[in-house]
């Protein structure tokens, strides 16, 4: 079980590098960095499927944002993929120049940018 992490990107170069490193496949959706920034919510490695990151809201303060996103886990007895998974969510936030992010779930801090 890997640790949850959150990353913020305020430029195309930053976002592209994070996308390639963290997501790898697929093309990154276009973002207008004059108006938006990108936040990556990475749940960490899990031993099966059935996990998810579900963003709910974003609040901004200065050059930082707090993202409320719930984590979902499979219920006992659920039939899930028997393969490692690394659930994530990538969201564009309506604020340019975001350099820090905090991920909150159920009132608890899950991760902060380093």
C-alpha cells in the first residue's frame, strides 16, 4: 500500500512532466494555464481493483487550494480485479498559479504538496 500524494501544476511544462511521470498513458487534456491549474490526487498502490478517488469540491486561498475528495474502497466480499491498481483523479481548478494543494477526505488531511 503506497502513500497517498497530491501534486499541483501551474504551467504546461509542470503538468506535462507530472502527467508523464504519474499517469504515463493517454494524452493529457488541454488546460488554459492563464485561468487554471491542475491538481493530481494519487491514492497510492493498492493490491486489487475496486478503489477510487472522487473529487467533490475545491476551495482556494492565495496560491494554494484545498481539494475535498473521498476515497472509495471495495467492501468485504466484493468481486474485484486481482491486479495491482493505483487510483487517481486529475482535476483542473479555476485558479491560475496554484503552487500548493491539500487533499482532505472526511475532515482529515490525506496529503499535502511537498
